[in-house]
C-alpha cells in the first residue's frame, strides 16, 4: 500500500498551465524562425533576380555601357530606380554607349510555354526598327528541347545580328505608328522568308511559338509607345 498522500501525488503532476506556456513559447519561437528564414530567402531571391535583370539588359543591348530604368505610363516614360517596388509598375530599360547615345531599349515579356510561363527580355533598336538581342529570364521548359530557346545559336540568330546573319527580326510600324505593320510570325526551321518571322527550333515548336507570341504581344504595345516618346528615352536622366 502506497504511503504517498493525495497532496503529494497532486504536486508531482505536471502543471498544465506551465506546459501550455512552454509549448506556446516553442510555437512562437518556431514561427519567428520560419518567418525570418522565409524573409531572408525571399530577399536573396529578389536580389538574385535583380542582378540577373541588370546583366540581361546589357546582354540584349550590345554596345551599351550604361542603362536607365523607366516607368511606362500614358504620358510616356519617367526615370525610376531599377528596383522600384511600386506594385503594377511596368518598366523598360534604355541602354547608352560611352558617349551617352541611345543604343536601344530592353523590354520584358512573358507567355505560357510548354511547362510553365516563360519570362524573357529583348532589345529593340528604334533607329533600325529591329530586335538586337534576346535572353530568357525564367523558364521551366524541357531540358534539351524547349530550354534551347535561350541558348540555341540558330534560334538566337533571329535576334542577334552577326556576319552570317546580319538581319534580325523586324518590328516595322504602320504608317500612323499605331502598331506593328506585320505581326511577328512563327516559321518552321529552314522556312523563314519574311523579316518579321522567327525561325523556330525543331522539336521545340511549342516553346518557339511561345517566344513568338510574347514578342508580338509585347511589341504591339511597347514599340509604338517608344517611337512616340523616343526623346524621353534619348535624354535619359538629364
């Protein structure tokens, strides 16, 4: 027979309020650590994307040695910081050579690909009316097939001029400059015959067509605006 009194047994039992307080403390601490980790991760991702964007601007604007971000509005363009977080703000990125002359304008675009949304950036030269560069910013396309839109030399020749491919994609405007004179079109590999066509990649038709679609939709809106307010971009921040 136990000699332990009811009072002693009650004293040995864990205090429920104390346990709740301890568990609550652990939950609060865990939540704080998770929140801090998420914030730190998101900050790192945003910084990496910003650095990727900075590099891509110069990649699609060959000859540019400096750049300036501009917010897009009904009245044209106004200079902003490249990392301006204003919700819903659309931006373009003007590139300048060592003498301060406008080399071209980098424009972001996106379209649904085979796997997911493809985000890209392209360079437009207002003087020639042609693309002068293209780079993929984000893609989940199939490795070895759809992901070739960002690295296949023949496909990139649609956008980067060279000695063997001097003419790049044309974005000629209508007479009233309200839109493109010719919509950007997809052409099968080896069948490009018009300056406003993009020669696709064999085996990656869906991804290639997504690029064509994003370029056409973006350029129909951006190019007329750039032409109408070109002086704002030529002046830069001055």
